[in-house]
C-alpha cells in the first residue's frame, strides 16, 4: 500500500516550511537514509531522509511552495510495489481532489476561483473553526481580523494569505471612505441665503498676519522611496528579537581588556599554520573557558526552571546577504583553537551559501557577535532566546593608558555583555566579565 510523505516539523513551533527541491526524481528508487526532499526554514536548509527503501510515485508539491507542517508532499511506494492507478491510491489515502494534498503558497498569484465560505467544523465545545493556513491565521491575528469572518479562496475553500490581504484592503478602503465622508466639506451645515439688502459690511480690522512672500516657494514633491518585501529570514529575526526584548529583562555589563599579548599569541599561532586563527576564534574559546570558571552563566531560562549545562556550546553570529544567523559551536571547551577556527570558517561559508542545517542553529547558552571588523568600538546586542547572554565585541584600538603612574600605549578591546536577569544576577555577570577579561589579558590560559 502506498504511503504519504508529509512535511515534517523541522524545529519546535515551526508551522510551515518551503519545499526547496526534489533530489530524487519520480519513479526513481531510493534507499533508506537517502535524501529525498530538501526543505527550507527561516534560516536553514534541511535534508529530509527516507526512513526505508522505496520510490516516489508522485510529488504533490512543486519546488518553491510554502507548505504547512503535516501536509502531504509526495506519495511513496515500497520497492517492487506496482501501483496502476496513482489517483485511486491517493483517494484511498484521503487525498481525493487534484492538488488537495498540496498547499499553494499564500503569496502566489492564483487563477481566479469562485469565492466560497471557508470549510468549518465544530469542536467539542461547540465552537466553530475554519480551515486556514498558519500564515493566514498569523496575518489575520496581527491585523485584528477574525478568521471566521473571512472568505477562503484556497483549495477546498481554505483561507490563505491573499484572502487576509484582501480583507485588510477592504477595511482600509472603508476607513478612507469614512474619512472622506466626514470631511468638513461633506459635513458642513447648509446655511440659508441672506438677502443682499440685509448684509451689512463688517468694519475693517487691522491685519495681524505677515504679508505673503513675493516669491512663494514651489510645492514640495514627496520623497521617492522603494519598499523591499520582507524575506522569511528577516521576518523570523524581527519576531525573535522583538520577543526577546519584550520578555527578557536585559541588563548590561561592560569591560575593557588590554589585548597586546593576545595579538602576539595569535601571530605565533598563525606563523606557518594551515588553519589561521582570528581574534574572534580566541574570544569564542575564552568565552567557553569563562563559562567553566563561572558555571552559573552557562544556563538558559525555560520558564519553569533554570537549565544548567555541563558542556559549553557557543553561538557565533554570521552576517549573510539574507540576514543574521547564529550557528552553534558545540563543546567548545573540549576543542583546540584550530578546531574552533576551522569549524567557524565552515559555518561562515555554508551560512552564506544557505546550507546550514537546522540542528546547527539550535542550542547554546551564549552568543558572540563581533562588529570590530567594521571599526565599531563598542555596542550592545539583543539576547538570542532562550540563551542567557550575548557578548558584543568591538574593534581593538591603540589608546593611551596609565600604568603605575606612567603613560603607555596599549591595544584595548571593549566588550559589552547583555544578560537576561531572570536566570542570571548582576554579581554573577560581573564575576564572569572579570574572569573573561583576565583570560584575554593572560591568553595562555585560554589554550589550557
């Protein structure tokens, strides 16, 4: 008996994903653990592996389509299984109408279809619920619309994105019409005409207004602008950071490290080395070491508990053309500095090519973000939930410092630690910053 391949839940709370590609052609045999579909989430490309040997009889979703989790995307058969009528097999599996197993992208331009009320069913409490895509439900909630009031034009009367946008446009049009009808010209009372003989000219009143300039300025044209549609990644980043700033009480601890010795050690490490070590690699390694020295920082907030970790996983912020991603280096405390450098370089290359895996973007208790390469001396960053902290690293710059009453020139690195006050107290963060600065100023301890 054929079976359906459904869109998996790639990450917790993920409601939809984009079917990026079909690596295996229809009617081509595949083996267990072969990649048979490629799925794109907000920040990663995920390979869907086959659970058993088989063949794809038919794909139900075209490449580039956004699909709700749980939606059928293909029908599979066992090796050697003969299926004469795929449509009948789909009907037996509950996919009865052509394309009923697919989820058309909400932002696609669909051919006109007859509008019909969205299908509905009654829950156990008698409440009526209508079928709508996850994106449509979210957009409706953000716009203050009730899904039950909308008309669905998707497959089977399902409410999709264009239905919500149409409802919003209709509401805006009604509001503009109301404003127009309520304008002074439309609402001014009608005054009966007064006979000319009864009109008494008013006494002249001295003018109190300045005369108009001889050369009145020409009307100013509105500024030109261009709207860039939001990508899935930009929407995800915006939602995540807004949630972080709204729910996590941030506080900030700042420190300054003298890093001349760190830079000399880096030069020695890179002398003749195949894998070059960056300052950021040393910072990541020092963060892991500081977390070992102050284990109260190696935590996250779950809502019900403060979760502590034995190993130290550190996320590294990587800027791409599509947006910011934060792949996680696991067990940094057990890696050599060259292993950290090689893994980070691999993350950067794959992030910019859009080839990070979802599991590489999850976990960690702290993130390192560095804007020093842009000449930024100091900045504060927003915590990546559910992590407890993020370290913002500026540029290393030579400055005048006073040492034992003498003026010297030193290379200083300014650091800002943003901390979630729910799992971490101020004194703990202060101890961590002191330990971290000490490691940067005596860098041989980073490698121990």
